[in-house]
C-alpha cells in the first residue's frame, strides 16, 4: 500500500466517507484505468497539472475529456495558464508515483479546479497514488472534502 493510499484512507475515515478500493493490472492512462476497471470513462477522474500565474493548479476531469487550454485560460482569467510538464510538479506529490496523483490537491496545498462534466455523476473513481490501484467515493463527498472550484475547461476526446 502506498503512503498516498494510507493518507487517503485516514482522511476518509476522519471525515466519515465511505470508499472502496480496487487493485488492477498496471494502467498509465485514465482511459486504460476505465478499461481494466470495467467502468465508464466518464466516472474516472483524471488529474492534469497546470501552471498558472499564481502557481501550480490541479485540474480534475473525466477520462473521456481533454483539457482545452484556451477554455482553461478563459475560465481562469489567466492568459499565462498552460499544462505542466512532469518536472514542474513531481516533487509536489512525494508519496505518489509520478502521474498517479489522486484528485485531492487540498492534501498537498495545491488548488483544485474540477471540470463541470465530472460533477454530473454520483461517484468518481480515481488513482490512489499508484498505477495499480484505484478508489471510489461519492462525488458529493469529494466536493465536500476538496471544495474545488468548478469550471468548464474540457472537450470530449
């Protein structure tokens, strides 16, 4: 079990959040996670990191969507916003495998923006810091714990 997963379990228990965990074969993309988990891609919350004029920003959107950088800049009112390279954020999540961060930027002092399309379903599935395990919680619990800014910044893949 990763230190990240332990952190999430403790956090969920402290806040009375029901969760489930699933192990699966190694999957690197959110669409691969959806396939190996046999869940619709729209339920899999993928994390994409951005850099803004105010610093790093965690973007959370369904696996079926792609960040539209122009829409993101408009939604944030930040013409300098751009997608981050791994070397710009890997050290922010020391207890996670690179690219397997959970959508809980609040636990890492990173602001979170969720694409509105993710908020339309009752549950979300997300990585727990590894490329081999996921967790699932109710979207309402996610929103309560993270209090993300909800904006529209994606388009369908």
